[in-house]
C-alpha cells in the first residue's frame, strides 16, 4: 500500500473540507480524544508532592501509554484496510483529521484581514488564538511577527511532520506523531507542574521533529524569492532560536520574505529576551504577512507534488 498516496488523499480532504464544525460537534476530534487521555494521566500520575525523579518516571509512563495506545489503534485500523486504492482512500479519510493545512491558513488569514483594516484589537484577538504570548501588549508589528512565526513553526508541526511520518509509516506513523505533538503542547512546558513530568514528552517531540523542521525550512527557501539567501540565513540563524527545530522554518521564512522574526516577547508570567532571526531586517508588515501566506501556499503545492511522485513510484 502506498502511504504517500494515503497522505495525499488526507491532505486533499483537509484542504477541501477542513474539519467541519458539525462533525466536531458530533464526535469531537482525534486530538481532543488524545488530550482527554493526557489530562486523565496528568491528574492520576503527576503528584505535586512528589520529587522530580518520580515525576519524571510518571512522565515517561504517560508518554509510553499515550503513544503506544494511539499507535496501536492506528496499526490495527491499518491492518484492517482492504488492499489497493480502496484501502488508500479509506486510510486517507482516517488520516485526514490529523492534518491542519486549511486551518493553518485560516487562522493566519484571520490576523491578516484586521491588520490590513487597522483593527488592532481584532488582530490581537485573532493572534491570541494561535500563540502563547501576551497579545494585549503587541503593536501592529508584534502581531504580524507573532502570526508569521506561528505560520512557520506550525507548518512544520501541523503539516510537514505528520505528512513525513505518515508517508514513512502510514497510519501508525501519523497517529503516533500527533500523540507526541499533543503531549508536548499540553505537558512539555518548563513550569513547576510540568518541568519534570513533561520532560520526556518534550524531548521525544524534539527528536521526531528534527527532520521535518529542516525539510520545512528547505521547502520555504525553495519557494521564496531569494532561495540562496534563505538557505544561508537558515543555516546561520536557526541555532539562535530557543527551540532546536523551530528556528529552521522561521529563519527560512524570515529571510525569504526579508523580515526579522523571534526576538523579545512577553508571556503572561515572564518576558523572554530572545535573539533576532535575520537581524537587521525590518519587522513584518500586514503586507509581509499576506506574502507569508502566499509562500505557505506555494510550499503546500511542492509537498503535494512530492507526495504525488512518491505515490506514482
């Protein structure tokens, strides 16, 4: 069975339909199901009164249970698929909710339009839906920068990485990746509650995103107006980012669009004085954010072409 063809079907469904609100109201979403399991294990195993070592062990158990259960269910579903194109189509339908091509575009577009219309309050509200920093203190440039960083990083986490692992391993690959990514987003934080408990989940997420993050940066550079410059800046600045992976797509997008990203940002409980990526370039404007969406669309076409070639092979 061609896993690449399966992922192509899933991507096409997501672009065409997203995840319909009626369907969400009826059955929820696989990520919410995974999230419910993680919350239950957090309450059951993450004891605030325990020391770091037992909480790290509890975190390892949590990651193994969540990823193992999700991957096991996906493996069973894949084993039951019929052979040929019917199995590919059914597998694509099952993988469909684990991608975010349409929602990624929509969330960033929701920031672009109010920014272009000088409605900063609405733009701040829209960007607060996709970033963790304090959007209330952001000016126009800060909103555009936050949205563009989210577009770059989440293209890797929400699209390229699931497609990569799905094309490589089929349903178990994309499902296990989504479980790992959800674990990281929920408990992989450096807070008193999750510093020890979420350590394993954060490290696993770093490992499974190593290749996809660099692939995302390479694709962004390829479809940009200045591929050589984008590659050079990506190679130079990716390591400046606090994340071992997010700096690659962010640096490629920043250089490809001629703007600077990362830098200082304000969260609810702290100020993070991060270095700039592509320092010396100007802050992104609403026009630049619109150009970022266009670059994103071109990158998605490249990914689709790669999947099509792999499927034909």
